[in-house]
C-alpha cells in the first residue's frame, strides 16, 4: 500500500542519513559524498511535512562535504550552491548569505559583493520575520564591503593627495561608496544586536566626513540603549571615540566608570586606575583603589604585573602618607578571608619567584602591607630576594618592617 | 584575558524561545554563521580584508590510533546487574503498541511489577497472614472431604491404639474442617497468567470473590499505600530511563601530574558491584595506558554518581557525590602519596551537583534537589547561597540544579533547566546577574533545556560551556546572555559529560562531549584566541574544524574474539552499558602530541582511546583539510592482547559468581506424576548397554544403524497383566465353579480379553506416534550438536568443557537416576527449534493438552543445553534413522 511504501521510504531515508552523519563525523568525506548522492533521491519523493525537509539537509551536508572534500573546487561549490538556492524559496536568503560568507573566507570579495547585490534585489511575496532579518544582514554586509572599497579608495586618494594629484573620478567613486555603505550600515545598527564591525565602520565613515555629533549619537545609542545587550565593546568604542576627540577627563572617566560597573575585569581598568590615581580629587583616588582591587579579584588577572604594580604603587602611597588607611581597610575587609589563599599562598610565592621576579616583588609588597611581615608570601619572597642579593627586595623588606603597624591597623 | 576587539554580528532579542526550527539531524553542518574581518594568519597580507568564519575554520587534525577503544583496567570483580530496560517496566501488547505509535505516551506495566513484589518479597507482603492461614489452605490435588465421618475415620485410623476414654480433641476437628482447597484458585491464576495482555478476558469469578474477600486484610502493607509507592517508583524509574540526570558531570577524573613530561597520572573512578568503591589508580601512559600497582581504595556508603576534580596550588581536590553524601579528598601533587579524605557532608535530599573550585583549596559547590545551593569550604563548612524550589526563568518541573565556579572566586554560577545565573557568595540575595537564559536571547528552540554547564576556566578565565539537548554554547561572563558560540551538536542523547583539554598558545581548545545511554563521544575544537601569533590579541570565539566522533566502548565488540551467542549477548549487554563518565588528557611530547580519552561505563569498565595529532597539516591553515588517515581497520597486537586478557578476566568473574549458574536446574515434579517417575530402580542391563553404545557412537561421530539387529532381537512386548492370584486358568475356573459363580468367571474372562486387546491396540498406536515425533526430535538434536562443535572451535574463551581435548565422559552408571537432567551438557545451544515447541507438534506427539505449556517451559529452559538423547526402548530403535 502507499502507506507502507511511504513508511519504508522514510526508513531507508533515515538510514541513509545516519550513514552520511556517521561518515562525516569520522571525516570520511568521500564516503559521505557517495551516500549523499543516494540521499538526493529523497528530494523527488518528499512527502514529509516536517519543518526541515530533505532539501535543507542536502544543502547543509553538501556544503560541509564540499568544504572538506579533497577533490572539490570553488567552481563546483558555487555550482552546487546555485542549485540549492533555487531548491527552496524560504531558504534563499540564508543560502545566499552563507555563500557570501564562504566566498569572503576564501578571499573572493568581488564575487561576494555580486552575490550580495543579487540577493538584495530578490523579492518573493511577503517576507517572514526571519527573512526580514536575513535581508537586513545581507544589506549590512554589502555596506561593510562598500566601506572596505571606500577605505581602499581613501587610501589611494591620500597617497596621491600627498603626491599632489587629485583624481576626481576616484573621489566621486569614494563618495558614492560612502553613501551606499552609510545607508545600509545605519539601518542594521538600529536593531538590537551585537554589531561591532558595522558600528566601527559606520563611525569611521562619519568621523572622516566630520559628522561627530552623529557618530557620538550612534555610539551612545549602541552603548546605552537598554534593548541592546550589555556589550563591553560598545563602551570601549565610545571611550576610544571620546579619547580621539580629546574630550575632557571627566567624560572619559564617566565612560569608563560604566564599563567598570558592567565588566570590572576589563583590561581598560588599568588605564582607568592610572587616570583616577592622577586625579586631585579624593573620591576619584578612592575609586581607583576600588577599581584595581576589583580587577585583581578575577582569576584572569592573577599574574598581571601591571595591575599588581598599580595596586602596589597606590597602597604604598597611602601607607607613606598615612592618610586614608581606612580605604585599604574597607577594601580588605571583604577580601581578607580569601585573598591570602587565592593570591598569597606559599605555593604561589614559589611559582611567582621562579617565573616572574617583578610580579613577585609587587605582590610581596602588597602582601607585606595587607598581611604583615609574617605572611608566608612576603617571608618567602623577601628571603629569596635577600638571598639573591637583589637590592630592590632588601628595600622592600625594610619598607614592610617599618610599616608593620599599618598592618595591625588594617587587620583589627 | 582581553576582551575581543570585535565580536561576530548577531541579532539580540528577548522573550521566549522560537517555535519553529525543529531539531534537524543535520543542523550542525554547512554553516559559517557569521564572518568577521580577522587576523589574516601568518604570512598573509592581501589587498582585500581577510575574513574569518564563526564556524568552519581550520582545526587541528587528530587521528584515532586504534580501531576501537581499549580496556584500561581489568573488569571489576563480581557481576554487574544491568539497570532496567524499557521492556522491563513497559506494558507490552498489541494494543499498547498501537497506542504508542500514536505517541500518546508509554504505559507502565504496573500490575506485573506489583506481582513481582509479591513473588519476590512474600514475607514482606503477607508474612503474618500467611503464617496464620497456611494451615487452612490446602494446595494438593486430591479431593478434600469436609464431612465429619471421614475425619473421625481418619482419626480412628491414625490413632489405632487410642484408649476408649480419649475423645477427639475439639482443637483438631475445626482445623481440618476449616481447611479449604486452593488448587482451583491457583489454576485460575495460572490460566490468567497465560492469557496476559488480553483486555477482554473475563476474570474468573472465583478470583474475583477471593480478591474481594481478602483485599482488605490479606496484605501486610495496605494495598493502596503499596500501590502508590510502587507507582511512584515506577514513574521514577521510567523518567530515569528517559533521561537520568543523576549522572551529570560524570564519575571519572584524570589527575595529571605536576610534571607534564612524566607520562603518569592518577585515574579516579568508581567500582565494585554497587559502584560504591572509590579507586585512585596510578597509571603509566605508554602506547596504551596501563595500571601501575594496586589502587588506593575507599568504600563509600552509596553509589558514586559524580567525581569532580580541580587543581589548586599544585594539589588536586577530588569531590565525590553520591545521592545523600558528598565527600572531598586531597591528592598531593607528588606521585606516590596516598589521597587523604578531608570531609564528608550528608544531605537530606539527593545532591545533584558537586563541583570543585579551581581557585581556592578545599572549596566546593553543592546543589540539592530541593533547589538549595551551598558553598562548601572544608574549613568554614557550608554556606547556603540560595534556596528556591522554583526554577529561575520559567516554570520547569525538574528539581535538578547545578553550580560551578566563575572567574571571580566569590561568584558562583547556579543553573537549573531554564538557564544560568551568577551570584556573589558575599551577598547572594542582592548581587546576581543572568548568564544564560533558554529563550530568544541565545536563539534557543522551544523545549530546549540546560543539560550541563561547565566552567572553562582552564582555557579562558571568563568562558563557560553550556550544553542543551540540541546545542552547545560557549558563553563569556563579561557579555552575558549572548552566546559567543553556538553549535548544534546533533547527538542522539543529551550530552551530560564534557571534558575540556585546553590548548596552549596557538592551539585550539578541545572539548569532548559525552552522552550516557548511547555512549556517544564527540570531539569539538574552538579557538579562544588568535592563532596567528603567540601572544596576539584576543579574537572572538570560533568553532575550529569539524566535530569528530570518537570510539564508544560498545564499538570494540566487533574486534573481540568471536563468542558463543549467549556470551556475545552478555558481552554486548555489558559493553553497551550506559556511559557514566569521561576524562581525557593531552600528552605533549615535542612535536609528537597525542590525546587520551577515557570512558567509564555504568558496569565500572574503563576504556581508553588514543588520538595522534597530525602536526604537519596543522601548519597549513586555511587549507581545506584533506581526508585524514583512515581509522585502522584492525586492532594492533597490543590492543588485541588487551581484549583477550580483559575477556578472560571477565569470563572468570562470571564463572565464579554464583548468580550466573550456567547449568540450570529444573524441577520435574509438575511435568510427570510420581508414578511415572517411579520406574525400575536402575536402568536395565539392556538400557545400560544401549547408552554405552550411544555414547561411543557420539564420540566417534559415527552411525548407529548396527543397533538394528540387536534391537530387534531384544524387542520386548509389554507383558499382559497376570490375573491376580497367579493361578492357572483351569484351577481358577474350577475354583469358581466350586464356589458356585462360574457365570461370573466367564463374564470376567471375556471382558478381560477384550480389555487386553484394546490395551494392546492402543499401545501400538501410541508407539507409532511417539516414533514419528522422536524422529524430528533427534534430528534437531544432532544438528545442534554439530553447530556446537563448530562454535567451540571458534570461541576463544569458551568454557573449558568445550575444548576439543576434553577427556571422554565416564560411562554413566546405574547410580544416576534414569531421567536426571544431563548435568554435563555444555551450557550452549542455539535457540530451540520453534517447531519443536509449537503446541501443534506437541499435540502431534500425543502430549496431553494440560501439560503442553509445562513441557514447553521445560524445553525452553533446557534449550540452554541440548537434551540428552532420549533413552529409547529397544523396540523403537528399528525405526530410527539418525544422520551422522
């Protein structure tokens, strides 16, 4: 009966698919390709009402095989993809986009651009929400490629400009590239998402043409719109833009303050700390100490010499001036139960001494002040340092011994 | 450490997961995802910007070094009891199959399980009532007369010398008269069993009466309560069969030595019959890893569900989770020092998670099914961080919780099926943020659930791995909710195990995902940092290369020596046991790198496979990777030796264990009546002779046609029964005439003759029938015999009795009872011939209807070993024709 026929057909289809899967997972691309040729038959008798029909499978599997098969060429790949584009209306844009990605990764930027233009002009009835998103992405990538050709022409122009030649046609072309890129890039960055490359390029364009207000607005929107994810890069781009514009310390600090609030472990925290330490205001210096303590809480900063030297410098300053010792005390109180094991164990002392002497110096200074001269870390490092007859370490020992009462005041 | 300067573009939306996008079996293939202008790679400068894909980049090539996984440790002593399979607890019949085909869920076989309980635990089920009643229930076959006079008669008979004054005591009389015969009831129950699964059956009214009468008082435990408990347990077992989350995390750990160059390590694994022994086994890593010395062993009071380990300050901390206990051990970095148990905690509800902090020594995270999360420090004991029986983002019934550490030693992640949150242990109520949500944010599908979260700290301090039944995600806690990487893993079962092998500078990070019931292992690679230069800038996360399937334990079955069918089946069951853990390590030996992946099964077996890195090809990035070296087709001699040794140890274990008696025993009481069994005391001389011949012929493999003359000559016809008295007919007749009833004698005489004739006729017909039946029986017997001898040559580890050099069996003496089961029959034979057992053939052989089932049961048990050649009375030998 036809029911049995369908059932058997489905069964053999599934079996075939599992063979393909098995071959691919073992990187036997030739075997997988052979099975795939049999699987293509399932296209003819596609009775399935499933969401993912065989044509999508064939596209996915075929693409993967052609990417890895030793005898496949770019020409064959393009040929296959063109076939796949016409095999499913719903998937057209997605297949186009993936094709473009493949071309871009293989350095065929011009072909990719052609494909993007073609896909952009594609219309088929009402678009679904997903197709709408895909279309926006296609336009955005086209804008990105426009941006790259713009910057290429800009470079040509700048070089020739220095030589004294001004080519009008190149300049015109550059401006048309700018227009095309700006329109498309502007569109996508309005939608919530992570658009780092697009935002960067768009801001670069705007900056070149002197539209700083628009650029600032775009960056503010990207960083502070609550519908967007809390992307640290958005704040970094804003900070870098402000820095390029020579904005005031205050606005730079406020930009970094927000970055500190969302990502206390960001690498810009070193810059932030140095900026705050230089500040005249007590409150800012206080914040600086907080920032550097918070950064060193994270496992990724454990062996960061810069961060430890920032902390050591600030702690040393405070100890020498003997003002604001309560800052250290407050920061230390929430850390004293776990920092000793996390940063200042005897094992770490040995390892730091072996691997990085200057790291161990900075850490020993901090340990000596925070934990006193009897702390394991400090004792080990100062002992080793004195043994190796390094002057720095003898000074360190003297300093810590002199300021040992500070430790008592912090720890009580 | 640094945050990538630019991330791959992606849309971000909030809300519930998307409805469409079913889990496609090929969803993980053929996509680049997105592209990003990236580092063009070493020595590549082009006019055009170079793009890198999010997926489909180049990965390292790892080739399997062996054809299959190889056992690392000898099989654990004692036999393994497989966990229940679906067919054990599901209701099976045609109707239900149809129902299940319509996908309306499975039907649990509740009645069968309740029945099993009554049969397996009769003492618990009806102990005291049974003792009270057993005098009143009579199970015999003979009629039970309840009238008073026979009782008196019996009384009089049994106490012949009773004094005339003694009167039957009033105690004994009611005991006899209140006895009822339960045989019919038993038969009804048997019949019911035979008609199992038939919905339209009519319950015997007798049974209904009985159950109606005694339902309220017969059972020790109230039936309703018992049924509730059983049903709950069944549901639990079934949900465990569908997805057992107690195994999450895996119970295998590899502790690498501090000194990377020394090819040693410590394997921590559970073992023992109940998986309640913790072993710390020293290993030497050569071509194949091998155990060194005997393991350090701890006996725990529960089945080990999870073994987690982390290294802090050069010491390994090993956390062990069982249902109600969690313990922590410390293993010093130096080899040769014994592990020290540090502390044990007891939980009231089963614990679901135990993770060890990679930051601080002796710190662990524990979760329980009540939704409570604790930070456990060996010195400061437990600190409760959160207690919420509800799930975080939307309602989900699962009580499973998980917790792991993050880049900040005081911030822990906590997970349930709906997502992950990070909370600060210093202020757990106030400070927390969402790290991952099953929803539109991560582009999840409907029905997707978190299966295993894992902190990837050894690869990157702020990265996290989350697996669901459809996809794997790599997250960065600095940009929560947006996955850095998402990939549909296409595994058949959800990955409950994951093991990270971080790659050094310029190398990819390797993650092995493992599923439990299917034993799948999948190796995936990702780039966490720019691979072009050693300390280059951080680039966005990319999936590297294509995923690779690794060998599972059960795949080695085809490389093992050929086994006898039932042993093959046992072995298949053993090797196919669900996976219970996963560990691995990368050995760097100059340019020659290899990866070892260990897999633990629920039976306690640890298997291992080695992969070798093809360094030459890895130096040419962007090149489409050619087909790698094919997997070797046959195991190397060393591996084959391992297999043989492992098998030998396994079969020895089976032989020793009392549960697996290869020689079944069967009571014949129900098959034959006692009278039938009461034959002559020993076999006759003729029978003995025939047996001896038969044996001899069997040894020689010859024919037994030369029996014919002997048999014909010794043809014995049944003797006509002698009339009682032993007198000759004439004297009887005279006696009768003398006593005056000569007529009566004549009557008797003629009817005797007729009965005799009838009996003779019946006897002949019966003999013919039996002979016809026997012919097919003996034919099947010989065929099974040859089959066996073929197999015994093939089998390597077959039982010693089967070896060709076995000494000839001593000829059976009269001491053995005539119909005793063949005690030395080899424990092997193919499945019994269906025709042999069909009721038609049984009827054909003249076996009464009521005994056919019993006989069929009997034969099916004996199908384990071929029945000994039927002892033929000589009269039938002439009709025999046994092919040699």
